[in-house]
C-alpha cells in the first residue's frame, strides 16, 4: 500500500509540473458532475444507442436482405472499425493541434449522415460506403470525446470519470440491440435507419452545449509529420491491450447474433443487453477501485473474465448459458477498458492526450477489424466451436501490453 501511494504521489507531482493552465480547474476542483460532463455523457448515450442498433442487426441485414454470407457479414461489421482506423492518425494529431469540440460535432454529424447511405443501399458495396462515413464519425467522436473527458475530469477521479462516461455509452448498448431487433421485426430495416439517424442528430445538438476547455491561445502549435503525427509511441503497449480486447469484441459484435440464432435464441439482442447491464455494474465501482488501489487490481481480472466468456461460448445452448457468457464479458470489459484508458492517460503529457487516445483506439479498431474478418474466415472453415476459444486466447494475450504500460508509468 505504501509503495502504491508513493507511486501515485510521483505521478501526481509529475502531472502538476506538466499540466497547462487550461486544466488547472480539474486539479483544484474535485467535482466530477459538471454541466459539461453531464451533457457530453448524454450525447455519448444517444450516439451509442443509435450505433448499437446497427452493430447487432447489420450482419443479419447482410445475410437476410442482401443475400450475403458469414464472411461478408464480418466484412460489413469490421469495415466500421477499419475505416475509423484509416482516419485516426490525422484525427488524433488534430485533436491536440486544434480543439476537441469541433471534432466531436463532426463525428456526431457523420453518425447521422451515414444512415442516409444505409437507406439508399441495396447492395453490399453501397452499404460499405455508409460504413466509410460512419467510420469517419467514429474516429472523430471517440478520439475527441475521450480526450475532452480527460481534460475536464478531476485528476484523482480520472478512472472513475472514464468509467462513468463509457457507462453512459453502455446504456445505449443495453437497449440498442434489443430495440434494433424489435424495430426490424415490426417496422423493417428502413425504419431502423431512420431511428438510428435521428438519435445521432440528437447527439449533435446536445454536443453544442458543453464548453471548449482549450482556448486557442493556449494550444501548442504542432506541425503534422509522419514521425510525430501518426502514433504516440508511449501508448503502444496500451494499444496492444486494446487490440486484443478489440479482437474479442469484434468476434462478438459480428457473430454472436448469428451464433445465438443457430442455437435457437429468438432475440439475440438480449445477449448485448445482459452484457451491457454487467458492464455498467462493473463501471460503477471499477473506476473508483482503480483510482484507490491501482490499475492492476481492475485490469488483470477484467481481461481474464473476457477471455473466459469467449472460451465458454461453444458450451452455450440455452438463454441462461448465453446470459452467463454475456455477464462475464460485460464485467470484464467494463472493468478493464476504462482502467486501461486511465493508465494510458497517466503515462502521457496533457498535450499528447489526443494522439495517445487515437493510438489506443487505433489498436481497438485494428482488433475489431481483425476479429470480424479473421474469425469470420475461421468460423467458415472450422466452425464456431473453434472460433470462440481462439478469440478468448487472443484476448488474454493483451495482458502483456498491460505489464509493459504499467512499467512505463513507474
């Protein structure tokens, strides 16, 4: 305990030395629930609600309405993260060199505009065009919004702030998939796209309210270059951890609906709902636990639970079996992801937060893309009974990145 407290004092001291004036309020004021935080979290919920409607249902749309196969369903699911990956290097640099909120607004607008393409799509290539626009939005929004939360969060409540912010996104995950399946069953896919687009534009208008915490006069002028504008080297271990978690999540996002349907589950969206409830439960206490007792107390068990959930999925034949796997996955990811983000922010200077966040999510995007594409091919050749345990092992390997990142923090 004494060593942990000493390390935290060292990090706190270093943070105070490097902290620019724009964030001094976050250090002096321990209040987390400011109007800026609340409205940003509400916008995150609205964005997530609309997005998660599509994550669960688009693979079904590809197979049932467009005549695609499992590999093509994986391609459509993974293309969102892949296109976000293409934009992240520039967006991460721009978040530091410019401001957070303009990129948040660009991101939310793209979320809504992508649904216009979905409405017009009558083939997989046209659907992929919509995913390109959605990927740009995901890249802008997730990078800038997380950097903005780091700007306004009190230092000693950083993991808690990240956890609560992402818990609001998980609220969308609770109702999004279930609502998505209800809409397509009763109203069809066209109305699903109207609902999803409306939620995204609602997030856009909510995002107009919070204030920018980085005045232009205090932002360091940075010139983009191939060496300094693509990735933050100090963030690579955390990005590896995100990549491994993303591979597991990519497999679940792309194939759990198809897999659960093959096992007789009528509404696979309930898997996502159970997962999200567990995720929120874990984030209500995991962030505070990570702030008080260290990141390892939360990250190591969290990644291990994610891996166990995936390895157990081939044994699932009833709803309660799927509920257990969803609970483990939600508890694990809900604990590990915000704590790993907080660990990363601990390790970089404030003027590198945007690029470091971009690097982290680049790893996550690569993982989701690989998980959707490679595991789709694996399921096509060897079946889901082999695919899920392989995904679990890949997720567990992310702990290697944690130990390296934790060593950097010291």
